[in-house]
C-alpha cells in the first residue's frame, strides 16, 4: 500500500497518530519540529523513528536542474516520483526570498499569453509535493548559507491554477503554516488565480492569506480572449464572490494586470478598471508581458508601462509595476514550461 507522506500531515494529524501509539503530545510536538528542522533521526528513540519511517513516506522532490539568473533568481526543475517535473523559482527581494510554487504539472486554463498553458494539464500536485518544493528550495538556500533564508514568502504563481487543485493547495498551506513546522505566516502567502470560480467559492475556508486575481482586462470580451475560462466565469461573478470575503483591516486583493503592447493599455481600459475597483480594497500590480518562444504578444515599452500606471494613479487607483526577474532564464511569470526544459536543456 502507498504510504501517506509525512509532509501532508498537520501537527494535529501527526499527534493523533502518535497518541494512538502511546506517544505523549509533548514528544509529538518535538517530533514535528524535528521533521522540519531536518534533524529527524538525531533525538528520537529508534523504535519510534522506525515506526514513523515504516508508516510515512519521507521523500521530497529531487532537484534535476538549477538555473541561476544574473539578478539572483534561481529556477529549479524538480523531479516528482512518477517522473513528471515542475518548476519552482526563488526570487530575491532585498533581504528576503520569495518562493514561487507550482500547484499542478502543467495547467488546464490555456491562457493565450502563458507558456505553461501550452503544456496542458498533466496532473494535480499532492499537498506533500507542494510542501516538498518549499522545503527543497529552503534547504538549498540553507546549504548556500544565504542569510536571507529565513522563512521565504510564498506565492502560488508557478505552474498551474491553484484553485483548480484547491483541496491539495489548502492542505499544503495548512501544513506550511504549522507554527512548530515551517511556520509560514498567512500574510506571507499569496495565492494567484485566473478566476476559477468554483475554487474562489472555497476561499472562505482558507486561512487569511493574500489573494491575487489575474485580471488583465476589465472587459469580459477582451478578457475571455486572454483567459478562456472567463467565458464561464465572467468578472461580475468573480467580484460577487470577492465581495463576500471577510478581508482584515488593511487587507487588499491584488489585481494583476498583464500589460500587452497595443492591447490593454488604452484610456478606456483605465477608466473601466476604475469602475470595477474604485470602491473595492484593491491594489493593482502591472506585469509587463514576458515573451516566450513562439508567443503571439509583445512586451510594452517601459514608457508605455509608466504611462498606463500614471493613468491609473490619476484615477486614484493604488498601482504598482512588478519588476521582471529571471526572464533571461525563462523563470519569470508565465514562462515556466517544464516539458520544454526536459526537451531542450540549456
Ligand atoms: N494560474 C494562476 C497562477 C499562475 S500565473 C493565475 O493565473 O493567476 C502567475 C501570474 O503570471 C498571473 O498573473 C499570470 O497571468 C501571469 N503571467 C502568465 N503569463 C505571463 C507572461 N507571459 N508574462 C507575464 N505574466 C504572465
């Protein structure tokens, strides 16, 4: 029988298992802590460690390839047990790293501007494979004795639509947030969605992490050309669900706005955006389109990008431009495609 992964266990679940095996709650906590400190074998009695090893699977993804870009971005091609691969990216930001996690092998959304979509969906990742990406990336930083290693922030912006694999993603978040384990805070986690409505409806069961929507156009007819699922889940339905979320004081929803040359940077786009967002707690994050081999769109110039930002700021919308990192190694937003990595190693 397939063993459950130790990295899909919350502390309560592991405690329960250990209690049934006559282990005290106090010792269970120590065990949980040690698992995440990678000191697993050091202080446990042999019989207990044997029992755990017999019951649980301890494997994590293996690093098949590491590519580093000049700006310090590190892209990992991670191998999974069934031979599939996903990409995980570490992005440096001042004194910290952000780790960009994949939630699926490939993606079913088929967004016209995204390289991952070209792979199609191979399969969902298990929560342990998501937690595993984090642990492997963090361990890599530790091995480089990089001081920025402490608790990297997490963004679910790698391969896949996280809300299309909602149960496993939620479980991975619960495990990553365990105070005695990886101890990642909810505000250190951002989940980005293309607007997959059935998943958005489940967000109220999530801890209060940051939510980002890939908006890209305030007009449904343009948006559905970019994000085909908008046909089924138009903006009014998405906003209807978002408005039900109980945001904390000072909490925003981030609206990612992929800026594409000559497509969505007109004054009417800005005006329509303000209609949707003025009375909502919104932060707009402009992402200049990152090209990839064979892409049909073009990146806007820096001037175009600044000009569009000014239009939004003039409409009193809180707006930032996301600086592109790792694009020369195809590690930036929308450039992750682990099939191509497999076929054409650089
Ligand atoms: N499926 C999720 C998360 C993955 S994509 C989502 O759609 O939100 C993470 C972000 O990168 C999204 O905002 C996505 O729209 C953006 N993105 C995709 N392709 C891109 C590209 N070629 N250039 C810049 N950003 C891109």
